[in-house]
C-alpha cells in the first residue's frame, strides 16, 4: 500500500478517535431527551430549510449552466451534485473530492463539452467558496466588536481568512484577465503527456474555456448576479437552520453566542478530516463550554447534524449508484 492510498485511512483514524474521546466524557443517555425538545413544527421547519438549501445550490448551478448555454436539466444537476457531495463527505479534505466525478458525469452522461463542464463546475465552486469565506470574515469581524471577542485570538483568525478571501479574489481576476498565463502553465504541466491522445487538444479546450468565461462576464451579468443571490439565499438558509436548532434548547441565545457557535463550526470544516468528523464535535463542545451551556445540548445538536449528514450521505450514495448503473 502506497502512502497515497494509506492517506484516507490515516486521516479517518484520528477523526474517529477524536469523536470517541470527546463523546466518552459526556452522558450519551441524554441525547434522546435533548432531541425530544424539538416540536413537530420545528422538525418540519428543519426539514424544509434543508430542502431549500439544496434547491438554492442547484438553482445557482443551473443558472450558471444556462448562462454558458449548456443543455443540462435541474434533475440531472441535482443527482450529480448529491452524488458528488457524498464523495466529498467520505474523502479526506475540506469538503472536496467529488469534483472530478462530477465533471466526468457532466461530460459522459449529459454530453457537455469538456471545457463547458469544467467551467460550469468551476464557477459554481468559486461562488460557494467565495461566499463562504466572505460570511466567515464578516462573522469574525462582528465577534471582534462583541463581548465574545475575548474568547480567542480572533485577529489572527481574521487575518488568515482575509488572506484566503483575497487569494480567491485574485485568482478569479487572474483567470478572467490573464488566461494566456494560465494556458502557458497548463502547457508546461502537460508537456510530459503531450503525446497522450486525450491531452492533445488541451490548448483548444482552454482557449474555448477562456472565451466562454469572457463572454459570460461580458454579456451575462444579470445571470451572474442571480447566481450570487442564490448563494446568499442558501447561506441565509444555513443561518436560519442553526438558529432554529439552537433556539430549541433551553438557554439564552443572543447574537454573540450564535456567532461563536457559527464560526467554530465553519472553521472546523476547514480541517482536512472527512466530513468534519471529530473536528465538528470538538468545536461544538469547545463553544458550548465557553458559553457555559450544558454538554447534553451539545450532544443533541451534534446528533441532529449527524442525522442530517447521514440522510444526505445515504441519498447521495443512492444517486451515485444510479449514475454508475446508467453507464
């Protein structure tokens, strides 16, 4: 077994050990009673919010595909996205791993040109990453101005997040304004495989990708703005979901406390652990301990989130099975 094949196991092992160490310190028997605090209407609202979040992500991807004149339906995008999300969950890394398969399915199943599949997925992921880090930067700024600002060294966290956000912005500008530089880099990278039949047209694909991107930015500003709005609506759904779950427990919830939990959760997903297993649990227990909230409530919140993840994972694996069978 090479180190590359052993890497997923090496990352899953500490994640599971971290989960076991954290959960072993708290009374697991309280999970059922804590989850039972949600009323029927809260369960319906929670399920509805998760469906809205998924639909907002699909609508953003569909708008970007339409902008690029790619003939792909909402149903196909939904199946491909959920299958890719399942692969992302079980792949070590911060919510990445299923993108090559998504490109493959767009190319083979939906018969999209390779440069179109790369571009539509790239734009969708760029929107998602840029909005995610922008919201995180805003949340940390609000924490610095709140009484909870002394909980951690938020200045260093803010600096790191700002650097990542600026890097993403610079990368987007560079792709748009200097595509020939990226083309030259790709040609050097692929030089050793230049005789491979599948890489002989890489320059043509890149030139088409660059021209399509320029056309989209030049003539498709309304569609790009609509995709931006869908991204914001999806994030609004995520914030509402977290507020709904936290408000179900019997403790004081203000904006500062909400921001502490939100930032701790989102930062935990940046660690290279599959599905945030271990890191999410540790982050929530840390946040609840700082806020002097009961540990049983943290277990209940973790149980609800992992229940949602399990349902999403099962649905995504079902979509993955359908996509593989349809080949």
